[in-house]
């Protein structure tokens, strides 16, 4: 049963009902981004994503930008060259400290930061 106060909040947009599919899609799009509304540290938050590498780009500071097929881009502090390449599948996992690590097919892990 919906109370009048809940109905009013739904109508004025102060609360929104979201289905699980929409939540999962939003979680995947915002995975790794800081300061996103709804990205509070809760147990139901997405813990990892998997995708193929679509591009590797070296930066002037020695880091690399790794762009994934899902549209996200990640900065790796060290050179992943030789460990990963375009069209390779990788997994990015958030650890218990909030850091993100990209795992290559050989099991090597690299700390990464989402840039877009």
C-alpha cells in the first residue's frame, strides 16, 4: 500500500523506484567513477566488470590509458605493454580498500583509475 506521502514524493521526484536491470546498467556505467550519486559503499554495489581492450595509449608521464569496449577508460600507473593488448579480455575489480585492479589473462594485476 502506497501512503499519500510516498505518492507525493514519487510525483515530485524526490524518490524514484528503480528496477534491478536499470540499477545494474547504471552500476556498470559508473563503475570506478568517484563522486557519483548512489555510489556509497554498500554490499550490493558492483564489485567487478569484464570487457575487451579496444585501445592502449601511452601518456607523457609514463602511464597508459586503457580504453575498454564498454566505453570506459582507465589509467594504469605502470606500463601494461607486453601483458595486455587490444582485443584481450580483462577484468577490473574493486578491492576492500576501494582500489581498482585490472587483471590480465595471465593473472597479472595492475592498479588502475577510471578517467572516463
